């Protein structure tokens, strides 16, 4: 007998019980996926012969960092690519994506997003929002995007724009970002890449993989993506990496990215890992399980809120391809109140009160709850959203399923009982 819900009203207990029964088979399915992904990661560690000295890190220039080279070899192995760049010097997912794009594109080249307008922080990178200083557009690099038709890529418009603009890089954003469309499964990404190749075989296909790693058993680089990037304070860091990002793909493209991260002539040969090496190794090893926990939490969120009459996406029984769960409140007060409950039931900063505020990289005020061990780590349980109609909250992460269940259940008690 458990006591965590002892103060819940009987009606809420009934909803939780119904939800648990409803999702039990789906949670077992996620556990099996975790097993497959854990086996893949463990095999890569064993193939590279990781030992205690691999975890030590370097200082100064970071020359001859054996552990760093091994970690990058593990990423390349798991993501089935020629090369990888995995560094604590990446400050965020946006920085990692920008590094790859600036590495590949030159003045006069064009970039085309085929999955709609990129999310807010990437709009500032390309130069369609913010002051445009230092953006791709500021460097005379062309940018355009193809609006999606609901949850699907508009292949006819995509083909037209590719022929007209001959983009050097064609980008696919796996996650929904702050849009209402669904995130893309790897199978859907494979179909998009197939269409791109039929129109422009020599285009570089770049995938923003943020929130996606280990949510399925294959990755976009296994279905034709040339290069892919993500953040270590999301899935790939397993809740342990305190900073960093990764770029994986064709050797030539990763090399170009490395020149942008450091400098021409230096590339990936330098960059001290200091005391970050062990957490990046262990975080990647833990990533399949932590990602599985977060997805199980998202399934619970979707089911219980749908049982309470709210619009959710994805539905609890839909296939998952990332960590993000949306709840539509249609009410700014309820949206803010929900974030307050998420914050209250966080292990860190539970006394903090979320207030909608301006945030760097975003056009609207954002309300955010993130009581995380690593600042801003969205693989940890958090919730945020721009304060604009229809007032959708974007929930992500959860190091343990139990934490998510406790926090969400208490939020439901506050909002509906």
C-alpha cells in the first residue's frame, strides 16, 4: 500500500487508477524500447574499450584527449555516422545547431526548412526575428521555409522551392518546438529525405534532433540524414551532463562544423574537457533509461489530462518520437497555475514562483517551471510555453517516471478537484 496520494479526493484517485490501467501495456512497450537502445549504447562502450583513464579529461588546449576521441567514436557508432563532435563548449542546442549551419553555409548559399518555420531561438539564428546581427541573413545566406499542411510536409511546395532556390542545406526539425503540429517520427523523416533526394540528390540534409534521441530505436542518420545535431542537456546527456552538445554525420560536414566551433586549422583537435568527461560518458550511457522514463511520464500526462477533458498532443496511445507533451488550457490563468504546481513539486527551487516574463530568443513572454539539477535541462521534468492563445503548455522530461506521476497528479488536484 502506498501513501503518496493519501490526501487526494476519491474522484482523483479513481482517475489515476483508470489512467494506470489504461497505459500499462504502453509503458511495457517503452521498457522494451529502452532495452534495445541500452544494448546499442553498451555495445558501443565495449567496442571502444572505455576504461577509467577515458573519464579523466584534459585542461589547456586539450591536445591528445583520448577520452574525448573515444566518446565521439561512441556517438558515431550509436548514430551510425562517419564522425561526431561532442563537446562541453557547446552552450545550448541552439548554439550547436547554429555551429553546424554556419559551418556548412557560405554567403550566397541558401537554407530551406521543409518542416515549417523553425522555433523561436532558431529564428534569431537565421535572422527572421531579433536584430539580425550575426545571423545567417546578415552573412548574405538565403533562408526560406515550407509551411506544413497540418502535421504533414507539403511536398509539392517543397519541390517547387528546391527547384527555384537550389538550397545547399535542407533542414528538418524533428520536434514540434512551440508549434501545434506533431513531432516527426523517424519513418516520416525517412519519407521526407526520400522526396528531397528525388528533387536534389546533392542537397545536404540536416536534422535538428533535439528531444528525439533514444525515443525510437533508430535515428534520422540511419535513414539518410547527412548531418544531425542535439543538446546534451536534453536526452543525450541522460540528466548528468551539465552542458554541451553533439554533431554527428558525414566526416566532411562534421569537420566543417568543428572549424566553426574552434577555428580553421584547429577544428576538433583541441578543446579541453576539464572535469566534464565522466558525466558525458555516464550521461550517454544512462540516456536510454532516462529518455524512457520521460516518455512514460508523457504518456501518463496525456492520458490523465485527456481523461479530465483537455486537448492533448500526442494522445497517450500514439507513437512517440520525442519527449514533448502538450496540454491546451485555453486559459492563461490555468496555464500559469499549472507551471506553479510543476515548480512546487520539483526537487530544486520548489519555493520559486513562475511568472510570465520576457526571455532571450523568444518574441512572446514565456512562463517556465524548471526546478532542475542542471539549469535549463529539458530532459529533467519541466514545463513552459509562450503566453499566446490558445495557451498551450509544453511539458518535457522527467528523470524518473515516479516524479512525473506525483507532480502531475498534484497539479490535477489543484486545477480540477
